[in-house]
C-alpha cells in the first residue's frame, strides 16, 4: 500500500491536456471572478489613495484593500499551475 502524499502534482501541460470540459468551464468562471475581485480592489485602492489623507489610516486601509485581490490572484494562478499551488498558498497567507 503506497502513501498518497508522495504523489507529485501534475505539470501544467499534462493537466490542461487531460482536463475535461467541466474543468475548463470552472477555470474560466474562477478567472472571471478573480478579475472582477481585482477590478473592485483597484477601484477601492484608487479611492483610498485619493480621499484618505492621514498616512497611518491610509497604510492600514491599503493593507485591508489589497488583501483580497492578492490572495484571489494567487489562488487563480495556483489553479492553473498545480505544482506551484503550495508556494502560492504560503504567499497568500503571509
């Protein structure tokens, strides 16, 4: 009986070639959703930079505003590149 934790994640080319249509549809939906989150995050970033004058409050709000777009982007990249998903997960929670 082999240990299932020793299985390496697939390479991108192999994974995308063997993906069925439902996998591709889910990846497209996730990418569109991630793009939507990043667009909203950039709009929030614009408003924080434009309207918040106090530097200490702006710094805290920038951290909050950029947290979701960064983690969403890293998760989307991790879905397309399964071998890097663990590293991107670590970056996302850091």
